[in-house]
């Protein structure tokens, strides 16, 4: 059973990286409809309406425009433009939200200098508005480049305007967390959702969870405002227990969760006084993100297949 689940997850993660499927998937009506569970819409305005609804429940948000692994300069410039429009709209509407940005949508896969230039433009816009940009972490092949870019932006704009993401399934993460905390870089800690080799990432979930708890303690001890991103109630309970033992106030950190996943838990935590931020993805190119969400629980695949057959 475990071997079958692992195979299903690996297959889904492999498919998430097939560029040729991205355009095909976005034209399949039934798949688009099902993706709506995890995606706030294909347009900025649909995402804004979703965030307004979250705010009404006491939840904050982080917008993410979906379009990773961009391959042309023109596309990267379009992404910068989209983020500028997004931040303008956040201010106009007055929603409680910031933004998340992937460096591969800024050109990291083909021009590191261009990626830094584009990311800098987005962070500069956020800083001018008193807002914050979370630079997302992607596959391990770009981990070091991503952290190098965050450090360059952090040196210029400071902890109030830019932060990083670390993934507990990577073996290097605890060391990265200690180094970044010493530099006062704000971190979102998550488990990770990419297909990686065992030499790079822990293959056993128990090790991933144990590393998550170790790194969570490093973050909470640092005195920096971090995000603990998980839907796993065991990880949440471990965080709450450690925060209580360290006598940390509820506003010392925030919980973060994904749009459409464990909505009950999101609201429950917010009602108890903990800051909770929801990661809200939107955009036409939702396919890779959607496939990674399926891979986190391969049983969801059968739900998708059944609904596509019915449709």
C-alpha cells in the first residue's frame, strides 16, 4: 500500500514538471473546474474576491500569480507587471494580504541576473507600499540561487519587505534556517512538494516531520517573525506546545495554510487568536501547482478521475 502511494505521488510530481501538459490541461473544462478547489481563479479580480472572503473570516492572505518556469524575457516582464497591478489592487481594495513570488517566473532558469532584477522590481514596489514579498522555494536545483537572491534583496530592503521559504524535506534545511535566522531573514517553513532524490531530501515522512519540528524550534527561538506552514495537526500541536513552553505570545509568529485545504482548521486557529495567513494562488497556468496538491494526497487523483468521467 505504501509503495503504491509512493509510486502515485512520484508519478504525479513527474507529470507536474511536463511543460507540454501545461497548455493542454488549462483547456480541459472538467480539470479546470476541479482545480478550483485549490486555485482562487484565473484572474486577479477572482483572487481579490476570494481574499476578501478570507479576510471576513479573520484570515490574512498571500497572493501568488501562477506561472513558473518562465523561459522568455518578455514573459518575465509581464510577471513583474502583474505583480505591480496586484499590489496596486491590494491597496485599492484594502485587503489584508501580501504577495508570494517564484524566481523561476522571474527568469531564474535562464538568466540569474535578470531574475534578480525582476525580483528586485517586485520587492521595491512592495517596499514603497509598506508591504512584503515572500520569495517561494522551488525544486532543490535552484535552492542555493534562491537563497542567494533573497539575501541580496534582504540586504537592500530589510526583513520587513522580503523573506524566504524553507522545506523540511531537504537535508540542508536546518543549517539554512540557522544561518538565515542569524541574518534576521523571515522564513516560511513548509514540508516541500517537489520530486527529489534521497541524497537531497529525506525519503521517509517521519524524518521530514522530525526535521520540521527541529527547524520550527530554531525559528521560534530566533526572535524573528516567521510563518509555520502546515495542515498537519501533529505539526501544529508541536508548534503550539513549544510556543507555550517558551512563553511566546500568540503574535510572535503566524500559521500559514493553502487555499482550499483544511478550511475548518484555518478558522479554528484564527478564532483562538493566532495570526493565520492563507496562500492564495491564481492565474491561467495552474497545472503544475494543482498536480503538486494532488501528489500530497494521491487519493485525490481518483476523485479527479471520477469527476472527469462524470463530466
